[in-house]
């Protein structure tokens, strides 16, 4: 990955690096021409129910070469706490238009496909957005399909749309109280990267490698547990008891979203925890084994837990409350097959 760009002077009101903002839009314009974009305002600070207040397309159909100037026009709103996000202009593009841009949210730098982006934006200490350039353009409809296929393998599978809002380097991420500034990496001028042949990419997506980190082990008898499985990864008790293991399903299969499309991490944790509690209960696990095992899973895989919950004590309290609410939900709905498809999770999270 290319060297990190140095941040410039910061505003006394909110973190701001206009040199990086300008560099970002100069790069985008150089590689993607004057594709029109929309700028929208997301106010996470004014939210009272966990959902940001959104003003869509406050600047519409802005050419990339004019994006920096349009951002300057919105700095008063930015300093009042509103994040400036952007997307390809929905008012301009149709499925019959062409594009050479692909984009991924929650990009995994060490990915199974070996893809290296043109540029990467670090949106928080553990999150990245990546941009790629196709060596030959494709229809927007095809770009949307490619993005969603890529997202399922090496990104946020729920944020693969071509018209998804995305962040820009040099501005703060208002989802967090400390407003971490979005950092720009690349492009590496000495070793050009981030260019993709769409034909080669389609071939890779047609024959994806096995997902790393999932151990292939002989399966025990799983008849009646999510069908008849023969291989996979299993969750075993973290306490010394001899209970049958539960088949592993990754957390990103349980993603919950707010109305604006952003991930509701707490609702996602709750849905994922409830899934495990239900299957562990069906296999005869006791509450202690369930509680400690699900606690270990959530503590390991719930993203940026300490950052989201401000302190370690708050994070521990959050984990315990999530787990025991999941256990309580399962006891109250013993015959429910798929809690993730119901409104029970959202009801339990009221005031959570």
C-alpha cells in the first residue's frame, strides 16, 4: 500500500484536512473524468434513535472536477456536525450508461482475490473503503452486479450498490464521538495499481477461492440442524462440557440496516447472538455454556466494540446485556425458526 498522506492543519471546530480533500477529488477526476456526483449531508450527532438525519443530494449532478468547490460550500453545515457523503448522481445515471469505477465498503486489504485498489480511504481505525478502475468501462448495471459480487467476497455484502453513499478523505467520520478523520492511501505512482480487466474479474468471481479462515473438518451428525451438512467450521463450548457443536455462520449473514442504509451494529449483534443461543438451546446446552461461548464470539467479532461503547466497562456491560436478552428472547419464543426475519430483535433494542 502506498504511503499515507500527511494530514494538514485541522479546524478548531471539527477535524478537517482540505489539502487531502482536494487531493482526493483531483485523483478521482484524473481517473474517472467528470462523472457527475451528488453530495448529501448525514447528521449523526443530532440523531435521537440511532439513525442519522439525512438530507439527500443537497448538491446534485456535480462534475468531479467541481466536487472540491462544492464541498467548500458545505463547510458551514459540516462544522455544525453534518457529514458530507457522496455517490454517483442518481438523477444522471441510468442502467444504460457506462462507468469505469468500482467501489467497496468494508474492504479487506488481505483479500482472497488478491485485488489491490487504486486508492483506499481509512474511514475509522478498522474500516476501509476501496476504489478500483476498470481498464474498459462497463454498463452501470454490470458495475452494480460486479460490486455486489465483490462485496459478498471481500467487503460489506449489504453495501454493494453502485449508488451507495460513500466517504471522502480529509473529512471526519461523525459516526464516532471523537470524529476520526478519513485518511487517504495511494495511488502508488511508482507502481501503478488498482486497474482491473473486467473480463478477468468476471472470471475470478465465477470461480472464487475458498474463504480463508474457515476450517474444513469432518462434521458430526447434524441431521435436523440447518439441513444435512458434511463439512465446515463449528462452534464448541468454551467451558469444559461435552455438548454437540453448532455450525458456524458468519456475523455478516445477519447484517441489520437502518433506513439510511448504514449498518446497525447493535441489532446485528443481537440477531447473530440469538441465532447461536437458539441452536445451542436446541442441542441441550445450559445457560452458562451458552453465555460464555456467545460472549467469546461477540467479543472477538463485533467490530470496533470498545470504540463504539466508549470504555471497556461499557463494552462488557453491553456484551452481557446482549447475550442475556438473546437468551430471554429464545426462552419466550421456543418454537421460532428464524428470529433474524422477525421484528423481535428491533423490539428488544428499544432503549438499548
